[in-house]
């Protein structure tokens, strides 16, 4: 649905944007290289040592110790692939939100997706544990629905208040919806203390999941979302010119905003559903690319996919090795690295503004 | 799409909110109506008890209006015959069935709600939300019996509750009976030819327990090796284990203490990616236990140990 609408809305490239930089192929290659290296690290490290030889043998279908093959195929490979999907989606959704709202602090959870997902997951964990709908566990379903409902609510509220004349109304609506959903979530958690540990581990995020099932579950949404945002990367560049100027160029700002928000929300809701609310990836990855490589969304969008995926796979390798054989929630690692970086971003944007 | 008459709807919303708020309050107060209690045989009061935490609590008269905010303490109080003196227990205290469960919370205690029962003794597991300070301000003796680390802690708490409620003789005989049952169970598990490995699961995100915990001590007594002990360096008591570590540790026995919270059983465990390779799953030695029994330190620990011991004997017989 999103993809067809997305394609139809792309107008002829406005002349004003002709001078915006394209993605340098060296950086594209560097991004791919980083992703491959991080995936290799992700596959090779873990609480159980499995040598390079065994991993290569397993990949080409050779003779491997059945215990090691089991761990690789059932647990480690799906986890790395899931890291790629989740990291890439969060980073690209964050970049898209920052573009649409022209707000450097925007992340994929800006319009309440995290609060909605947390509430949905908490309700499912507390009141319907172990239930499945059409063979899919109810927790990711509830999280997906919650995230979508929160963003839809924020969008409707923002529209009713400001008529979408400015992005600020939408952001404030998102803040209000998030606060409201968070309060309900806290209340449910408070009254259902038996499920507190599960809820806690869900909120901090983890890639410890149902293996390939989760990968297949989110793959369609992730592809659709990434494709829609990728197609709009030039229009995101156009939006940086300012709303009035862009409108005068004949670009339907509100429609672009709606499509990009829907696409980013779809992807975010899908990955949050299986991995919980992983913090900061959506902020630090796009900003690192802007600082180091370039501000054009033709650079930021594709590279966010590659570096976001690489970063999360690496963070997850840390999550399962730093305190092995115990696990750290992956959100702890992304935020631990993310917070100092965030400060650096704020300092540098202030320096640029002055 | 403007909102019409914002002032009017705000007023209506406020009125609805006020009505809802007041009704909740009324319902809560009705719940606080005290019930009468029968008296137990007299004992030697006043008594002074030194809590596990080091503080000394003096109880002047035999209490007849006991409020328990700890599910473990509730189970102990009823097991030593002090149940009739208990007028209210917290929302998590669901055993025994005749315990007077209320909305009171031991996690976020509300001093006024507790005071509404006019207790003459409050028993709790932890001092959260200035509970101790609040009760002392109201001149209500409060006894803290924190999470036990081993069976001896548990025995001590049972005896202290016996002393505090005037049921010392029953407390002593309960402890003696628990000791002899545990001793018999430990003896019944003959020294195995090889060390059996156990994985204890608290929930389906793989939180587990090490031997430093009360439940971990029970496994140790039964001669089992706990795979979670490998994680002690990072998390001394309740580590969240990596699934690949659990699979490669290949435990002989899996104990699911997440049958109520997360509806786990042999089938759901076998359906997890990679878990079919585990010895316990292959042989079907995946046993579900009551989540509550496995997270408390009351007299029912004996039932838990009996269930585990019977699994151990089955595994040894099959070997």
C-alpha cells in the first residue's frame, strides 16, 4: 500500500536540487565493508567459542560439529540477520524523521512509537501471557499495534490542532501521546508485579528472540519501509530548503511528510515488536554520517541503512559477550555509546549555528 | 476538524475524572473495614526480636491484628498456626487460600492504607517507601524478614514469627519437621555417577538463579550443578543467560519457574530455536513448578525440593 502511493508522489526532480551532492561510491563501499566486518564479528563472537573454520564450513554446508552447527544456525545467524534489519531500520527511520521534521533531535520514537509499543507489549505480557494469534506470539503483535496506534493518534491530534501547518504541532502531539501511554504502561506494570522482569527486559531491548521466525515476521515491513524512504531521499533534501520555498517549488510537503512518517512508523513498529525499544540508534547513526560524510539525504539515507545495521550487530555482539555467559540488554550498550555521542552532536551543531 | 467548545468538554472531562477518582477512593476505604479475630494461646510478652537486618523490635502484647506484606511471611504465619491473628495480607500473598488477601502492596506500600487496618504488628520483606519510618511514627511494631539466602535463614524467620505471634512451640516443630524432610530428600538422592546439570528458568527471557540464592541453595543441597553459576562474576544472583550458553551447557534437568507468568512447558521449550539438542529436552526432563513456590522462602520449599529430587532420581534411574 505504502510503496505504490510512495512511488506515485515523486515528482520530476526540481531544478533547485540539481546541485545537491550524490552518494560518493567510496563511502558506499566503506559502508558495505563495515557491515560485512561487523557481521563477521557478530557471527564469530559469543559466549561459546566457535572458530572461523567451523563457521565457514557451516556456511558452505560442510561437516561441522552438530552442537556448533545448532548454535550457529538456530541462534547466532538469525540474531545477526535480525540485528541488520533492526539496526538499519531504526537508523533510516531516525534519519527520515529528522528530515521530515527538520529537527536534529528527532528519533523513530518521536511520535510515540516506543510508548505505544511498550504499552502494547506490557498489556500482552501481563494479561495474555503465552497466547498466539495465527501462530504468532501475541507480544510482538500487541507491540506493533500499540506503536501504530500511538503514531496514528499523534498524527490525528496534531492535525486537529494545527492542521499540519507546522511540524511542531505534530511533535507536541507525539510528546503528549507518549506521556499518556507511558502513564498507562507504568500503571499496568505497577499492578502486575509478577510480569515486571519480562516487561523490563522487553523495554531495554534485546535480540534474544524466536530466531528465523522473527526475521521472516518483520522482513516484509522492513523492506517496504526502507524502499519508501529510499525513494523519497531527494524530497527530504528538498524539505531542508524550508517549507514555504518547497511548496513554491510544487512539492506537496504534507503528503511527503505523511508518506515518510507512515513508512518510518511501519518499519519502526515492526522492529520494535521483535526487539523492544532500542535507544539512540536512530539518532547517533544519521548524525555521525552527517558530521563525517555529508548532510544530503542522498548520502544519509543509504549510509544510515548500512552503518545502522553494522552498529547494531556490533552492539549485540557486545550484549552477549561483555558479561558472558549472562546477557546485557542491547539498549544499555547503544545508549551507553549513544549518550556521549549525542553530547558531541549537540556541541557541534551549536558550534555550526554560532 | 477543530474541537468544539473546548471549555465545556474540559469541564466535563474534569467532572468525570473527579467522579472516577472519588469512587475509587470510596471502594478502597470500604475494603479497609476491619474484621474480628480470635485469640491464640497466651505467650510470654513483651518479646524482643533481633531482625536479620540487625534492628531490634519489641512487641509489647500478643498481636491479634497482624498485617503481612510479604507472601513468604504469610505462608509462614499460617503454617505456624498464627493465621487467625492475621487480618490482612498483601496483593501477592495468594497462599494459603484462606489468607485475607487485600489490595495492599508490599512493593509500593501505602502507609495510610495499612494504618486503616489498625494493625498491632506489620510484617514485611523490605523497607520500601519509608514503610518502617511510617509504621514507627504510628507506634506500630514492624518486623522485617528479608529474602532468605538459605534454609537456615528461613528457619530463623519462622522461629522469629513464632515468637512475635506467640506460637513459638508450633514454629519450632515446623522447623524440626522441615529439617527432617529436607534431610530425607537429600539422602534419597544417592551420589550420582556423574554431576547432573540443572537450568532454572525464571521467565522466557532466560533470567536464572545462581547458587547464591535461596532456590539455588536447594539445588546445591540436592547435589546438582547449576549452569547459571558460570555467570556469577557479572551477576551474582539472578543473571539473564545467553541462550547459546544454555544450549551448549546441555543441562540434564530444566526447571521452569515460569509456568504461571509465561505459560512455559516442555512443548514451548522444545519449540525454541536450537533447544531440541539439549539433553533435558530430549529426555523430557523439563519440569514445571509453581512460580510462587520457587520465588518464596516459606515452608513449601520442601514441596519444591521433593519435585526436583524425584526428577533427579528418574534421570539417575534412566542412566
